[in-house]
């Protein structure tokens, strides 16, 4: 999994007034939790925007006034009108301890059903997964090359070593649906071609 480094400074006070002052300075209040104690700190808004507004998932190497820790973004609070980042929660990553995270789904290949006029429908952009940090992939690659019209790939069909999914196994990740003007090709016609 990709790593990114961020540096921040410890917050002296915690509360609404302190958070407003921090935001006026161009910083974002944040918290790191999960190991032993919580650490309240502030990050530059410009730096954190690059991590939040991307489909990718990263392990963040935090440097908080000299104290170093690895974490993943667990929750982001946004302003309802301006989409400005108000607060970020980081969960500390510890070796040997599993983490829950949403991993992006990457569709690869050109489906047989799409070539015949079907419509590719992706139901999940991300899947919830549990794994050790060193087993987490950057993306979940799903190959749709052999999908015919009416074909589906479910969560249970995806197998990645060391990763278990929290989504229901019967949930459809990607499917090829019948579209107007599509040709349904039987196996016999396919063999003749």
C-alpha cells in the first residue's frame, strides 16, 4: 500500500473555539487514536486536501512535533456548503493488528457482453476489507473480460490472499446488463466464430 508523509503540530486546547481559530490559520484539526492514547493535532489544509479528494487509499506517516506514527484516514468531516475539510480522524496502524478500510475497485479488460452491445454496471466503487497492513492491496482489480450479457461478479468471487471482505458475499460488484440493440450470442455461435 502506498505511503504518504504529513507533519503536524500538537493542539494545546481542544474545543469549538480552538478549532475555529485553527481553521482561520489555514489548518485542519485532527485526532490520532487506536493504540494507547489519543493525540489531538493540526495539519495544513493544503496538504490534507490532496489525500481526501482522491479515490486512492494511503497509509499516512504522521510526524506530530517529533512523535512519529503511521495511520489511515478513518473519517473526514466536511462543511455542508463549501466542502471545506473541518476535521480528520486517523486510526493508528500497529504491526500485527488488522485494520478495517475501504479499498477502491479497479475494473480491467473489455467484456464480451459489452462488445455485443450490453451495458457494464459497476455497483461498488469501494469494498470494505479487513487485513493486516502489509497484506492490503492498493486497489481490488476485477477482470471483466469473460463476462457475457447477464454475467455478474460478486464479492464472494473476489479472492485476495490475507484479505477478507465485510460486504455481503452475494452483493454484485460488477455486471453486464442487456441493453437495447444488444446481440445475445450463444456458446455454439461463439465456437463457430
